[in-house]
C-alpha cells in the first residue's frame, strides 16, 4: 500500500496491519490504532497526534523523522527500525520496548518512559528531557553525546552515561 499526503482524522482502526507500505507525509490524528502492526514500512514524515497506539508493533521499518505527540503508546514495541531524527513528545509510553534500532538524534520530551526497555541500541545525540524514567532497563545499550534528564530518577543510577 502507498499513502501520500493523507490525514486520518478520528479513525477507529481495530488491530490494523500495515505491511510493505510506503507512508509519505501521513498523519493519524485523534485516531485509535491499538494493537496495530507496522512491518517493513518506509516512511517520511509519519505523524501520530493525540492518538492511541498502545500494544502496537513497529518491525523492520524505516521510520526516520517519525513523530508521536500527545499520544497513548503503552507497551509499544520498536524492533529493528531506523528511528533516526524521530520525536516523541508528551506521550504515555511506559512499558514500551526499543530493540536493535538505529536511534541517532532522537528526542523524547515530557514522556512517561517508566519501565521501558532499551536493548542492543547504539545511538548518538539522544535527548531525553522532562520525562519520567523510573524502572527503565538498559541492556547492551550505549547513548553517545546525549543529554538525559528525568523528573523522577538520576540517569546515572539506571546506567545512562
């Protein structure tokens, strides 16, 4: 499938699956995509605004410049994705997983990242500001030249260097 310059407004999609899709300048606003699967997709400027992505999976996808803002994204999984230049702002993302992703220049602001797991990540210039981070797990993860600041826990106590 291919979506170019499409806005999905107020959509209620039950467990949708997007596989081998191209999503260019695509926006999901005030939409529910719970338990969705995004597999082997390529995006430019994919945005989720005030949407529900809880329990969704992003696998083996190019998600450069992904933007998730003011959204509920609990237990979301990102695996083997390119998330470079992505922004996560004011989201509830607790218990989400990031594994084997490219995450250079990613920005988290005002997010609930409690009990998230980052595994096998090597990233440069990640910025985490004003986020909750208690219970975050880091496994074989290195963030270089990054700025990490949590509201509820000292980044050094959970392994951020």
